[in-house]
C-alpha cells in the first residue's frame, strides 16, 4: 500500500480489510507514521532515521540499578502515583532547574510514558464542545484524545523557516469555547524551541481567560547553543493552570521503558490521577526505583545532555555541509529537518517512501502532522540524529550522493 494512503487516509477498513461492527470513534485514525516508517525501514534494510529512538543504550549505572531492584524483590505493584523516591527526585530536579517548589506527594505523578500522561491531562480537562489549540505540525497523539472527549482541535500553523508561533493567529483562534492550549517545546517534529517572548505572548492572551495548558516537554534537556529551556515550571502564574509532562525515556536513552511523569498543581493532579488509575494504574516498579537512584546520584547526565546531543547535531549537519540540502541546525530535540527543495519537487510523503526503498535511509514526512498539509511552507523531511556516529556518517554519505 502506498505510504500516502497510510499517512493521509488511515482508514480502518483500508488498513486491515475490515469494517468494525459499530461506528468507530476514530474512523480516520490508523497506524502512526512512526510505525509505518520504521516497518518500511526494516522491510528494506534501511538506516532508520525516522522513529525517534537511539541506536545506543542507556547508562550502565542505570541498568545496574534495575538489575539490583529486580533481584532484591521490588517486583510488585508500587503506589498508584509512583514510587515516592522517584517523585521526590523529580521534585528536587524541578526545584534545581526551574526554581519551582512542588509537593512530591500531591503534584507529581509517574506515568507509563509521556503518551499516557498526555492522554490523562487532556482527558482531565476537555469536555464535549470544548476547543483545544494545537500548533501544526502537531504531534499525532494530541488530536485523537481531544476527539475522544468530545472536543475539537483548532490548528494554528507554525511559520517557517524557523517554525515560530504567530501569536496574532493564536489570539484570533481563541474563542469562548477555548478550554486548552497544547504546547510542545522543544518541538517535535520541527526542532524549534520557545523563547521568553513566546511566554510573554501566551501570558497576555490567556491572562483573563479560563484556559488550561498542557506542556509537552519531553525534550526538556535537549536544547542547544546555550539556550535555556522555557519550562512552564519557571512561571508560577502559568504553572498554576498547567500539566507539565516529561519523559525519562528521552533523557536516559531508554525509550522502550515507557516511563514519564506529569507535574501539575494539586487540584489538577487530583483530576489527572482519577483518569491515570483507570488507564494504567501504575508503572513498572524496579524501573521506577532505578530511575530514582540514578536521577539523584547522577544529575550530571541530564545536565550534560544538551552538549551530548549538540555534538551529534553538529556532526550530522557538518557531514551534510557539501550536500544539496539546505540545513538550518535544529534548536532542540534530537531531530534535524533537511530542506530538499534543490533536489526534488516531490511531496514529502512520496519522497520519504522512495528514499527508504531506494536509498535505504528512512525519514519522517512532516506534512502528515498538519490539518492542512498545504500549510507546510518548506519542502522538508525529519531525520533523527540520536544515533551512533558511524550510523550518522553512513546516512550522510548516502544523502550527500543526491
């Protein structure tokens, strides 16, 4: 099946050859582009720079703590909100980095990855008829959850080439029905990051309105060129109406562990946990204890992460400096957009599929994250550089041959 049918249609019956025996709540939703491209990469033995996960392992000291807790019998249910030691370690990190004192018992919840946290946060506040503002290209887990709650998404496109927020458009998009704004910084899939002027603009727009915020900050520790991450935890007035979500998987190179967390004021955390307890209830016990130990004893890991990934970004961009791509180095995340306008006039969905099959390098087309794909102003593909240097070199060699 052509990739464009997966990426832009996603109809249940087309994908599986089946018609559900009831009206689907998400009739136009199917397998995500990440799964599709990773499967295509495996099928064609391509270098997988599509789905966002490292091809190297997490810290040995962290894995040792997992082995310790498994062997020591920490294998039964932990508390619903998370292991106390881990929540306390997160509270200490939030205080250290962002100057926010939070109650580890009442305001931090450990989740089965950031995706579960996003689900619970959105479901906690969105009601039938509510509107939720998202920024296109919007990560694909947001809109389905909004729709399942009976709400609708209002899409505001980021403006290239920097993929910046047009705050006049945001102001125009806000109505009396606006219930929630979903923020994603550092931004997946574009790699853009918010600055202080974005925070000021957001504050001005929502100041006198009953609007909540979900901050998807899973790449909080991957911001480059000396720029500080503008977590909503830095701003007490904004945090008072926020669910701030992060991911241990992204930080510690262990995406398969699926452990994340949500920091929110106690009243919001209470509503969040009402849903969390019936979605997943709790999270892997030995992993939580191991993460608590490592976060407390090795803060240098997350403090040094920006330099670690900036080195990989710079290597990848330098390797492509003689290519025909236009390369503007990513401001954050471990993703790099490459403008292929001088190489091909094909659409990004078709090109991603063709290059996976023919060049053996897999990427992600980002037009699939737009409500209106024509709103994508730049001919770009997204490449993940969370890879061994040798992997990046092999991929760059192929891309430079174009």
